[in-house]
């Protein structure tokens, strides 16, 4: 801690960090070029823009609150208690992460809509689901696993000595949770909430299906109905400004709670806390969460699939291979780019922290904006990569690198600088310490970062449509192709395959829990 | 570890570079299609068979492709743009990205269905209709004029898709035909009748099939799509009276990209869409049953002939310019925000 800010990073690291940040800034440069012309700002300085900002803000706040309410208790129950079937709940609780949010929203409407499957079963019309609450529900479904994964990782790595010390000083269980456990969780919860907020800010599929007027929907309206890129760019810059505010808020939370493990290696296994008479309510809570957010959408998809099988469905094999290829490349590259930025931000002067924060700035932009930015630069300046796999992978990296960054940083932050200081004092060079000590300790976080990018890239649609090589079909474009003509039964195999292929990568996200501690779990 | 990470990145980039194999060949004709693959894919295959010209198609949303064409500047790989609506075509024309089509191609289509400057032409037509649920409503009850939708009978039972380009085009046409004030009165009267809002036409048809609403303002061809997913869906189309503002006829169309090095093949493609084969495709094969535009080609059985239908007296290429005001009016009237 004390040494942070007094050292210069190795030149190679600094260069890599700046290069990656420059890449991530491309969409912002494009927006400034676009919005700099004409009367773009008339659209922004209208009363309606305030409404849109308000609608967006309450949606972000609502979804963040809902994800915390769902994810934190779930993580605590799964990691720290004697809840029956903990492993099952742990995997099932994280699985909704692999459901694309537009598919999740379609499924929720199909199941709970005014005349959905549930209404059919009950034989009466249900109240309208579309609007704020529908959007909130669908977005919570797709995003709470971020918080759940980060929180359970932090809970697992929590040094029991801290809690035991508190208990031995006479604090109650509740006080200990509030004063000791929760503050240790704060960096993870903040990072998780940031991912959730950025997701909600940039999402278009859900707000469009749910008829909710958020900023992204207004941006799409500019493109879709008015064919006017200038006001769309101005509105997108408003979105960037909102993102900056969020980043500022998240930084403050980080500064408040900074807790390292006392040792990077072995700590004792956590003793599960007995639930006692709370066992049944706890099970009901887990059942409701997993049932609503995983089984319900899965059930609707299977229902569509069965309906489709009667008329014959194709298994989208080549689409699946393409999805895995592009997403895998993106995951590898994103991690390669995120590591230098994360190291710079966590271990060096605060101005490097600024660079890393700025890397998040473009993350809340809808995919279409990032896609058009790359069309603009690639077609004009590097036509030989335009509409090749390289550019598509680059688009994924730009869109999702911040997710890798969040995961890797969280891991780095839990490594005490004193470990590195010890290595340096033994005569190792700066670079050698980073390569031999720091990164190996953070390898689980790096794996988690890669998995997050992979899962997001598998689901990505708007940039994929415009930037993929012609004829390069992925699972998400297959889903789009079918749902745009309402052929849900034909879309179901692609959606289910997307979920099945993504699921194993969740294991990578779990792996972080066991490293770096070598607990006998 | 650092070295491993670097190595991984380099390998990833190298691999990504190899992916160039997916790009279209030098000789392929590149078509940007805002029309769905399900609907037009077979027709494009037919073109390849007949002419021996290989076609590479980029499928995406019409307006996003229009934005892409604009952002590409003069460096578009596209030779042809085939769009869902005159708005997207107009936007590309406004950017100066279309070449002029030969008069012989243009002459195949009635003047009311193409660009007066000759840069794009309609290739298939769609008619605004009122779709209704056949369980709850008899066809004789369904209004023949769009003003009938404001009737008390339909309170809470009307489906509208305000974000849909075709609905917006209809409102623009109404404004051009009867003026802003009368249009606003219609919007207010219908709004007072508590319509239900949907994101698009398909959603309206689904809601109709489920009995959530009784009538919906849609394009005629979505019915066939719904029927292919569920042949027993209790939904039918009702065509409005001739000349009624609600009976707007619009088109999907195509144009040749300016600066394409395959002008000749690109023109052949557009010509093919307007050929007997291309036009009969809409009448006989594709699921969605759009109208052929070339005279002498009969539409799908069960559809009234196109020359018996007449929309409001407006030019298609005017609708794009009216859109901004239309959207403002829709927002003021509480249809969108």
C-alpha cells in the first residue's frame, strides 16, 4: 500500500496499457467526430432528454438494487451456510448469465405475459408485464449472476480469522456480518454493480421488447426511423457522461474498503454456519430465484423446441463453431489487453488508475454505436480488415474488455502488496515480480475475466450483424434470423445450444474460488 | 505468465487474420439486404442459378445497413442495397450513395412505386390493413375506413405499433392527405379509445392470435408468417376502402451502389428482381405473400389485385421527409415518448 504511487511501471507495461486504452477510445473519437457536426445538440437539449435520463437512471438503480437483493443472500447461503444442495444452487444460480437478455425477455413474456403460458394454465388474463417492471425483471435475470459470482468468490476467499476475531470480541452474528463481512465484500459488490449498470445502460434488446423508454431506445430510434447519425451520436455521448458518473461512484466505494488477506496462501477452511429453522425459507428463496430465472426461460425454450420438432428443426452446428471461434479469440485477446491495464491501475500511480477508469467509459455504449465506429474507421483507413473475422473479434474486445478488467482487478486487489515487496527485496526485477508472483496469484481472476468476455461475446448481436464476414453465421445471428420472422420454434435450438455451450465456461468462473487459497475444500 | 499472455494474444490475432477466408470472393456480387434471409434467400439462389453470378449477402436491419453504407463513405464493398422500406432507400439516396438505374429497368414498375429521380425502384409491395381476431369479430364488423377504429366498439381492443416504420409512414401519409390538424384529431380520438401498443407488427399479430386484442393496424403480409408458425391462428386481414388513408401501399426496394465496380451485374440483379421469375416468387413461393409490382403478375390467391387497391394520394418518396414531424406528433399525442 505505502509504496503504491511512488514507483514507475516498466516501459513495456506502460506502452501496452496506453495502446489498449487507445483502442478502447475509438468509439468515443467516432462519436465526437459525428456529434461535432450540425445541430446534433438540439436533440440533447430538449426536455424529453431529461425524461430519458430519468427513465434510464431509475432502471439502472432498480436493477442494481434487485441484483444485490437476489445475489448477496444467494451467495452467502451457498458459500457460508449448511444449505442442502449447495453445489447445485451454486451452478444453477450462475447459469442465467449464459441466457442472452433478449432471449430471456422473450421467454419471460412467453411465460408470464398477459396471455402467456401461465395465463393459459390459469385460464385467465394476467396483468401487463411490459414497461418498467418487465424491463427490471428481465434485466435482473440476465445480470444478477455477475454480482452473485463476484460476491461468492469474495466470500470464499474471506479469511475466517477476521470474522472470528469480531465474534470473540463479543459482536453478534448480525453485527459481524454488517461490520466485518459486508465491508470485505464491498469491492466485489461495487465491481459487480458496475458491470450490471453498464449492461443496463447499453442494453437495447430488453427495453425494446418491454417497451420501456430508456436512452438506448432513443438512440436506436434516431438510427432506425430518422436515419440520422448525428443526434444519435450526441445522445450516445450523454450515455457516456452517465457512465462517467457511475465510474466515479464506484471508485469512491473502492477507496472506502480496501482489505487484503493477511496471507496469500493457505487459510483455514470456512466453517459453514448452521441455518437451523431458517433452512426452509432459505431453500424457498433459492428455489424461487433459480426457478424464475433459469427454469422458466429454459422451460419456454424447450416448449418452443418441442413445437418445432414436429415440423423439423436443424441443429445449427456451423453457427455454433463460428460462435465459439470468434468468442474464444475475443476472450484471449481481451485478457491480454486487460492485464497491463489492471496492473497499472492497481499497482502504480493514480494517473494510471485514471487511464483504466477511462477504459470503461465506452462500455455502456450500445453495440450498434461501437459497430458503426468500427465501420467508419475500418472502411476508411484499413479496408483490408473491414468485414473480416479480425475486425469482429476486435469489436468484441472493445465492447467486453472492461469485464475482463473488472475480474482481473478484483483478483489483483486481494493480493497484498507486501508479497511483491518481499519478492523485490530478494532482488527480483519489477517485471519479474509481476510475471512470477503477481500474475500467477491472480490466475483465477484472469480465467474468470476470459470466461466473462467469452460468455458476452457468444451473446453479442448488433455488432456481429454489421461486422461479421459475409456468410459467417453465429448462434446469435441465427436466433435473430428466426425471431425477426417470429419463427420461435426455429430459434429455440440455437438458443438452447448457445446456453449449453456457454455453461461449461461458468466452471472457469468458479475456479477462482479455490485459488489462490489451497483450502482443503 | 506475462509472456504466456502475450503469446496467447499474438496467436489469437494471427488466427483472427486467417479468418479472412470467410470474406466474399473477388467476383461475388455483394448485396446488403434489409430483407430477411428466410424470405429472400431462395430468390437469390435462383438468381445465381440463372445468371452464374455468385452473390454474397449481408443480412441486417435496413436502417442499420443504411447507416453502415453512409459510414463506409466511398469504400463500401456493397454493390446492391435491398431495403425493407422507402425510408432506408431515401436515406442512402440522400447520402449520394446510389447510382442511377437504367430507364428500361425503371419502366417495369408503375411510377407510384419508385423513386422519381430513378435511383431506386420498388420490387414488392405491401398494403396497410386491419387484421382481426376471427373468434371475437366478424369481418363485417371490421371498419372499412381508418376513422372507424376510433369507434367505442374497439375500446381497449386495438393493437398499434408506434415504433414501426410502416405505422409511421401511414401517419405521414395521413398528414399529407388530410393535414396536420385532422391527423392530430384522429390520433387523439384513437388514443382515447385505449389502444394497446406493441413493438412491431409481428407482436400485434401474435396478440391478435392470442385474443389479447381484437383488431390491429398492420401490413398485410405478416398474416402468412403467423399462419406458417401456427396454421390455426384465428386471425385474418381486412382490406380498407379504396383511397382511404389507412390503405397506404408501400414497397421494399433496391438500388445499385454508386462506385460499385460491378455496375452491370448489380443492374442485372435489380432487373432479375423485377423479372417474371422474381415477381412470381412473391405471388407463389415466399411465405409472406407480398405483392408483385410488375403489371401482369398476379398476386397470391386470396389477395385482391393490386390495381384494385388504392392508398391515399401521396408520393412514397415524400414520406421520408415528413417523418421527423410525424414522430414529434406521435410523441405529443402520447404514442411514443
